[in-house]
């Protein structure tokens, strides 16, 4: 995933600071010596990879469509690169080639580099609203998602290493190379934070904001790093910049509320928590997660309510309808479960349709239909 947001972090108190939204931190290139820091360095192809790509993909394939198919095989087949997905494998192109592992950001960088070498127009794409999260220690880690867009003639293709495991809302947004590089440094910063190495995180934080100073997510992550470093004032300033850029950034709203509370500003904290809660109420993924949690606790009525709310907000997501069917079975509402499963089947892909049909057959047999 492309950028992480953390909450529930503890740090000592300090004075708050303010600064203009567009301000970016000073350069810290010394601390990043030996690390790919520029867009060009991150996208640079090792000579060995370039030679293999020309020999195995470009030379045998002259037609653009065949080149794209051959490039996909080269990326994933064991006879080619045999790339494997790893959520924490934040690499530039060279390290992705060396390790044969990549998360969605690293895969995007690699796909863009190869596509451009093949003569295609290629760029990054981001989904700001997706469902992807995990718990690590005391930290809630949320993710954005990126993939590669490739134009072949008049046709546009999306290459996505994690399409089966990500639920996205809305079409992807085109990214510049600088924004991709900024996300790389944002990822690396949060990896250092989670490992407890704040001194290693801060140079990446600074570099990410130099590359993309108008990213609310990166300013929020900067606040997390400063908070772990014991600088509540810098953290507060970063969270405030994030909210100035994106007033509905729920992670920054919650984090700033915590910062205000540590400074004794309870009224402002309560106001921000209420704002964040209103934002979440409009987020279908929030309700899906709430439903999932309630279902796990056996609170099926509450789960049903949250799943219905998620469906109202994002009605064409087949997994929401399947979740609703699941709890309706548990509640004894098999007729409702059949309706929800039929909707899930209509919205799912080929594989999902087969899975949902098999479950429908069982339910309908139980109902005598």
C-alpha cells in the first residue's frame, strides 16, 4: 500500500507551532546518503534488468499489444522476474528487481519503468478511499493504494498487483512521478516509525514533503513521526496542515484531537472528534469494518445495520452484499439472504459469481425453491 496513517501513539508533551500550509521542511539529503531519493533514481533500471527485458520481451514482440502481454508474463512468470507481493516491500525499481518482492507502490514503479522502456505512456494512479488496514502492536495502520496506468495506442490499461484484495471507491486519480517518489519516502518513514527508529524516519518524512508538500496524508504521517520523537508541537503543526489541505482527513482529525487533548484543550479535542465521527459516518468502509467487528462478536443485528449502511453508501460493492447475506443467514432470514446473494452475484466477477451461485443453490434448496 502506498501511505500509512497511524493513531494511538504516545509521546511527551511540548509547545504547539503553526506554519503556512505550503511550507516544506528543509532538505535532509545527508541522512539519506546511499538511498534512492529522486524520482529518477527510484525508476532507474539496472543494466541487467534492461538487457533481460529487451531480450525476452521487446525483441520477440513487435506489436504493442503483444509487448504488453509479454511484459505481464515477464513480471509474474517464474521464467521471467517471478515478482511476489509483500506488503512491507517498499523498494525502488533496482531493489524490487534484486529481491523479486514488491508492494503495490514498488510494483507500480517497476511496471512504469518497464512500460516506458517498451515505448508506452505510463503513470501512477492512486485510490484515496479504499478498504485496507491492519493492526500492528498498538498502532492502527490504514492504507491508500496505487497502481500503474498504461496507454497503448488509444486504449488504457491498469496494472494492479493487489486488485483482488483491495476495495476501492471511485476511479483512480493520475499521479506525477514526484508524487510517487513522495509516497515512497512516506512509506519508508512509517516503516521506520513502526520499527521504533524515529531518527531513521525523519529524513524520509522531510523528503516526502519536499516532493509533495500538498499531501494531507504525508503531513499526517509527519505528525505521527514527530509525536514518536517527543515533539508534540511539531506533531500538532503537521496535523493542522493536513486538515487545512483536507478537512475530511479522518486520521488527521483524530490525531489532532489527541494532540489537543494532551495540551489540555479538551473543547477543541471534542470538536475534532465529533468532526471525525461525522466523516466516518459517510465512509462505507468504516461501516463495513464496524459490521465485520460486530459480526465477529456475535452481534448480528448491529452487523446487519452497518452492512446495510455500507451498501447505501457504496451499492455496487459485491462483498458488502455477501456480508449482509452472511449475517442474515445467522439471523434466520434466509429469504433476505437469497436477495443479498443474488445482488452480490450480479455485481461480482466471474470467479465470485460461481462462488455466490454455489451458496445460492444451498440456500434455495433449504427454502424449497
